[in-house]
């Protein structure tokens, strides 16, 4: 089932069950998707939808860290629970071995030899690992492989 259809189905299920926290999180995600579609004036494909989900998760984690630093544990917990709901919509993550193999294969496929080629490598990996790996961690691994 496509991600948008899954979100619609889950939203209806959350309404029926009275799960207000899950319902508000799904509505927030659908609103972000709709806003992006309006801005782009087009229907989003699955990789673009996954990118929005990842961005929303990142925002929740950053907000939770700020709330924790400010001593607002209850708000940090709310943000982390929203992030957990959103994580259910991401595909299964890549293992460390799979990620290393993907990086090595991409470096050899693109012919990357130095840090100048990092952008080429990251663009190729982003397409293959969208929603399945933390791109910040991938960037560090690629940088280490390219001698940076």
C-alpha cells in the first residue's frame, strides 16, 4: 500500500479508536505532505514522501533535545512519542553491513577517489538509502572512506 493511503487508513483507525496522540501526529504529517504538494504543484512520489517523514522525525528529535535541555521532560517525551509514531512509516533500516556494502559499491561505481567526489557519492547513496539510513551517519562513513 502506498504511504499516503496507509496514512489515511491509519488516521481513520486512530479516529475510531480514540487515540488522540496518534491521530494528531498523523494529521500533522498529512498536513506537511499536503503543504509540500501545494508548494510544488504536483503529486509527490514515495521518495519525496519518505523525505518529509524523515524531516518531521528530525524536527521532533531536535525539539525533544531542546525541551530536555530546558528541563521540560513532559514536552520532550511528547515529541519523542510523536517521532516513534512517524518512524513506523519508514522502511526497515539498513544494517551496518548492508550500509558499508552500499557505500563501497557506490564509490566504485561512481569512480570516486577523493573528497571532491563526495557529492556524487552522496547523491547516488541518497537515492538507494532514502528512509532506510541516517544520512548524517552515511556522510561520515563516506567521508572516512574517501579520506576526509
